[in-house]
C-alpha cells in the first residue's frame, strides 16, 4: 500500500475532523484570493470608466482662458492623419419643471457631429439640431428628464476679458439662458460621461450644437477644447505640437493685425485689451523696428486749479516721439495744454485707477513735468492708440459711456464732447513705454498694442513672423496625454486588493488557526495509530510525512475550492460596496474581473499557508514516546513552567517601547500622534500578556503544594501555558481591534464653531457654478448680490479662487496628478487661527502655518497646503514633496507641500496664495469657493437666504460640518468594513478556541477520571474547567480594553469626538458571550458521561 492509498483511507475514516480542516483552508483561500481579485476588479472598473469617459480621445488641448477658432480642428484634420474635434466647454445650471428642480455644476459642451466619431463603440452618427440637447444618463436620473422633454439651461458667459476686471462692464450674473428639448439620452458607453477630469463619479453633462452655444456666450465661432486621436509613438504628444504650430493663426490666440495706412503702421492688438508679457516679447521680436504701445485711461489731468476729466494717455517707444523723455517727463497735445493752461516745464498731475482683484479699483496719482507740447497732428490725433475698452471705444458720444468703472458724466464738459466727436479716444498725453509699464502694468499684461512699420512688410509677413517666433506652449496651448494619464490614475489608485487583505487579515489568521487546531485534533484522535506505526518501525519523519501528505491533499482541495469560492466572496463584497459599504466607492459601478495570474497566486499562497500550518502542528505532535501516545495524554501531571526570562524580556522591551513612543508623542501631532498612541497601546497589550504569563508562573509556584479548587485551576492553567496564552491573546486582540476601530469613527462635530476644527469655525462651505466677481465683505459687493437685511448683519466671507483640476479627495478612487488649486488670502485664516496643522516642513511653524503660503521658495516653485489625507492617500505624497503644474503662459511651475492640515473641508484641493494664483492664471475671473462665518442664531435662516440670493450663480450652500461628514463617511465606511470582517474573523476564531478547549479536555480525560475517582464530582470538574477558561477570557478582555483605551487617547481627547460607548459595550458583550458559548459547547461535547471509563481504557 502506497502513501496515496493509505492517506485516502485515513481521510475517509476521519472525514469529520478533516472536513473542518478543509473548510478552514477554503476560507483562507477564498478571502485571500477574493481580496486580490477585488483589487483587479477595481482597477479594471476604473479603466473601463476612464475608457468610456474619453472614448477614442488620446490627447486634449484645454488651455486656460484661450478661445481659439472652432475650425482649428478642421485645419489639422484635413492636413494630417489625426482625428480632431473642437469643443466649447462651459459651466451651467439646469432648470427643470419651471424651477422645481435645479441642478448646479452642469457641464455644457458645445459639440459638432465630429465629436460623436470619438465614441469607442460603433454607433450611428448623432446629430443634434438647434434648440435641442443631448444629456447623459446621470443627468436624466437626477432630473427625471426623458427624450422630448424641455428644460432651461443657464450658461456661464465667456470673454477674452476676465469677468472680474473692473475696466469692463459685466452683468453681475454673467449668464445666458437657453430653452432646449432633450433630443437623446446618451449612454455612459457612448461618451455620455465625457470629462477630462480623472474621476469615477459620473458628471452631469449637456451637449448642444457648438454654433448655438458659442453664440449664446458671446464667443461665436470659438472653442476652448481640442480633442485628438492619433497613434503617436510611446504615447508622446510632442508629435502634435509641430502640427498645431503649423496650422495655428493669430485669430486663434485672440490677436488681430490691422493696417494703418495713413500712419504707415501695422498694428497688433488683443481682444483681451492687454498683451501678456510673454506675447509682448514674442511680438516685439517678430519684426524689425517693432514698437510697443501701452495706452491707459486717466481719470483726471490737473495743473494748478484747472482739470481735464477722463482722457487717454499712451506710453510709446521713444522712436515714436519728437523728443526723448525721462521717467518723470510727459508730452501733451495742444488741446490739453490749452485746457490746462499748461506750459513746457510745468508739472501736471495725473489721477488714474489701479486695477485690483474682484472689480476693485484704487485711485492713485503721479506728477510729471511737461517736456513738450505737440500740435494736433500725427501721433497727437492717432485714434487707433486707444484700447478697445467695452463701453467706451464704440460709443459715439461721451454721454453714452458705460464702462465697468465709475464715471461721473456730470464732469464731462461740452469741449470734452467736442474732442470725442473729432478725435475719439486719441491720447492727450504721451510718456515713455518704461514709465507707462511701471505705473499701469497689471496681471493681465503690460502692453495694449505692438506696431510695425508698414514699409517692407505686409500683414501676412508680420503674422507669419509672430507665429514663427511664438511657441504654442507660450500661451498655454499644450496637448495633454489624457488617455495615458487616465490609465496611470487607475493603476495608481488605492489598491483595494492590499486594502482588503489588510482588512481581512483577522479572517485569514482565524481560518489558519481553525485548520491548525482541527488538524492537531485529528492527530490527537490518532495517537494510537502513531504509536502502532512507531512500534512497527516507522520513524517519526515518515509518520509526519504521511500526515503531511494527507494534509497536503486536503489543503490542495481546500485551496482549489477556495479559489472558486473566492468568486462568490468577491461578488458578495462588490454587492456590499454598492449598497451597505457604498461610502467607500461612491456610486462607482464595479465589475468583476478575474485573471488567471491572480487565481494562481491566491491558490499557491493559500496552499503554502495551509501546509505550513500543518507542518508546524505535525512536528509538535511527534515528539512523544510510544507509551505516552498509547496513554492518550501528553503527560499526566506535566506542568509547563515556560520561559520566565523570555516573558520578563518581552515585558521590559515593551515597556521601553511605550516610554519611547510617549516621548515621541510629545513632539508631534495629528495622524502621526494617533499612530504613535496606537503603537503604544499595542505595546501595552503585549506587555500585559507577558505580565499575565509571569503572574500565572508566580501564582503556580506559590500554590504548588495546595490541593484546593483555586490552586488546581492555576496549576492547570500552567499546563500548556503557550496554548492558554494564545486563547487570552486572541481575546485581547479582538477586543483591542473593536475598541480602537470603534472609537476612531468620525462622529458629527459638536464643536463646529471652533476655528481649530475641520470646519475652521465657518458655518457654510459654498461652491458656485458661475464665479462671484465682487468682494462680499464690501458694501458694494453685498449690494451687487442683494445681501442686505438683518439676517446678513455680522456675516463675514472668505472667498477663494479655484483653478479647476482633478479631485484628490477620498471620494475619488483614482490617483490624480493635478488637484484643483484654491487661492486664498493667508491672513484670512491666520487672523482667525482657522484649522489645525498636523505636519509641516522644518521651516514652517505649526502654530501659524498659513503664513507659509507667502514664503518665497525659488523662481518656479510656490508654497501649497493640503489636507494630510489628500497628501498621503489622494496624491501618494508627503509634506515637503512637489507637484508639477503648467501656468496660463505655458510655463512649468511646482507647488511644494509645506504643511498638512488635519481633517478639513478642503480635502481634495491644494491651497496656495491667492496672489500667486492670480499671477499664474490671470484669466481666472472671480471666486467660486466661499466660506461663510455667521452668528449662530441666524444660521438656519441664512442658509435659505444665501441659496436664494445666489440661485442664478448655481451656488451650493452646504453646512461646513455636512461637507466634512461626506469625507468622514468614507473613512467610517472603511472602519465599518474592518469591524465587520474582523467580527467575522473573530467568530471563526472562536470556533477554533472551542476546538482548542475540546483538545485540552481530550488530552486530560485520564486526569479528570483520577479526580473523579478521588472524590471530585463531574459537575465540580466542569465548573473548574469553565473557571480556567473564564480566567483566560477575562485576562484577554481586560488587556484588550485597557490597551485600546490608551491607543485611542487622542480620539478620546479630541473635542467633538462622540464615542459610541453603548455600541462598543454591546459588541464586547456579544464577543464574550460567543467565546463562552463555544467553550461551554466544547466542554459538554468533549467531557464523557462516565469519566472512569478513561481509566479502564
């Protein structure tokens, strides 16, 4: 008979015990393989979502503030093998059923029929007629709209001039309305969820014809996104840049050339009034003898007691002037000289506005000496020097002026009106270009025109020269490899495989414990078989190999079954993630994805773990002699004294670790502090178990000569002390995990008005679809939005600019590279001591980290602050690391993370200085994020009022505590998952504890028979056994609770932490009851009715 046949017969005979071994192996394999498959499934799901989101799009050109001609796609497509389509993207609000339903933050896409050719799946071409719109399924679900229904979309208008520029008249809401009919509900797989942001959360999309949208937002014939699909080598978009440069026109950049034949110039101007420094440098370098021009509006010229209101002045190149000017010198025309009665050599005063943020203007003045008075001819009557200020340049009369800044028309005299009719906005004075730029440069630019001599050059020549010198990257025209970035985002996401392996480790350990105990129990039942084999001449190694051969067959079958069971386990986990545990993944649709490699890894690891556990158990069982094996016990009166020196060493080492951890805790804060306390608690758990072991040894020695019930209990606990310590340790670890997880749950804040809390002490966090262009802390700003009345008294606002980017919060499963940037005035938070810092770089103080945003790092690096959760998990970075961005001019810059915030409402975004953000992205118009501080009694009323006042801006007014709760829900869900899986593992483990108790009793049946023979009743013996195990349970319970309370001390001390004590007590009671149930059941099953039969056997 060979090993296989003998093993098969043994397994058939002892199948009941080995069935449990099989089950333990299967559970281990199912959980381990299922966790690995979950990671594969999540990555696959994100890849599918990103693929459906982008369709065939490989590259995207989406510059900030640039609106190119919509036919750019056609120019590229017709002259290359690249598929392209132009899109006009803007934000909007959907108004359904007459306003009963309003959905904010809608993405409105103006598309052509070519856009639908980017769908990955073959479908009939989709053509949207005027007056109609296609919507995605998410918008249809949220709104209840269906094909044929009508609704209204309010759309954010766009302009070459930022909305917050005070020189330009803008409607305060800056919106247009369109009534459209639902032409099609576009499936998610057909570009319905199109978005360039890396997120698995479905957007709310509306698609309308690009011509209709561009007309509605005053951008007729324009687009701001270009999609491209081309097989570039190595996924490098660099091959697209030369093609873009070849077919780019000045009109694509908002630039126009105009011939001035009378003046013999060709003039370059921008639709945005100002030329950026980079554009200005390239334009000046494009032509020989190019001349810069910077014209500006002057509120008043004055000389002595005479004033001239509202005029233009030009800073020009010295070559355009009859005389050279110093920095404080000025040339005036004859009309202004007569009006002011000014003479050469006299000083005149200029009053002018300096452009500030949020439509603010500050009036400043400068005095200059008149160098020369020129006649009203030539440059003195050059009307083309006047910038195209909306509300001014197109008006025929001064009385019709309607600029964005305040003009007192009562100051306009008849002579001023006469000048306007004859000379329009011809400058009345001239200064050197350097003086003009010094006085009036702003974040939008430092030139209003560039002029080229007409002789020897044509418009076409100048245009080619400018485009030749200009790199599209200089104006932010950069193709981004969005498909490659999406794949990286999905692959770099939170590894749910490893995460669930960690969350499920207690199940795996419990399953291995279960199979080890029952494998040992199987060997315990077969001691007589071992003795016979030893007597027949088999050596211990051969017998061990036989048992391992049986175990390997069971482990193989269990692992194989577990791999198939893993599919059911995965399906169950996915179901829970889409229902009860939805907070962990949001509304993500998860798909099962099974790969052979994952199944093979799960099978192999499970098999190795199972066989390894059996090998360890088998080795211990074969250390006994034939006589002991035949006796049915290991040793009748053996008492294990254990290794006291080892326990002492463990105790003191753990105690030293506790001291070191506590000393370190005095130096840090935040999550690192919580981590150190957790380590402290766990070390205390180890120390307490070592102390319990030492206490048992000490008590055993003191009671060695006594024969009462308590001394017998202590002596019996010393027998198999290692096994008993495992029981106490398992109990302690289970309780420790329950308490440490339960206490760390985020509860609703009770101190949300505390500036140090995650709300910063603000009552509301608001985010608008359209930007706010006024400062709400000023009377003018409040009046502009109707924030008047008692309910708004005492209310203060902090407004933040936002550069759109990917969401790096825990709500997004992708690993993003460029989170949204929020520009803030650091003093707004510094003065209030808002929010708390958990980690900073060495050069930044945690007491006032906000000042770090203004610190100078180096030329291309600015400081940034983010929520610590965002830094660690959303970005996979650390404080001190840098993030790469590209500014509006196409220049690369870095954001260095100088500090990490505690849990806050800013999760997912990077906070930078508002001044830095304005410099980098000057076309960002207004603010879109608003923090509101209001008197507590009026909070409820204020939420309604704010929602009403900002309704047309599509503002979501959310209690700051509610926003924080959204993020906390994710972390709480992970804790719930850990708690539930841990509880499941503990239940499995308690079955193993019961089996250990049964094994303990089976080994000691002869001992119990002797006790009964000398007068102990069976009932008393049962009580002693129950007391033994109760001591172990009690020791584990006490160690676990005390250690857990130390581990969660930061959470206990944290203000506003609501600890669910009742729930924790109930869970603890259930755990203890479950353990006691299995122990009692094991005692009853293992203890024979007639113990004296053991002596006879």
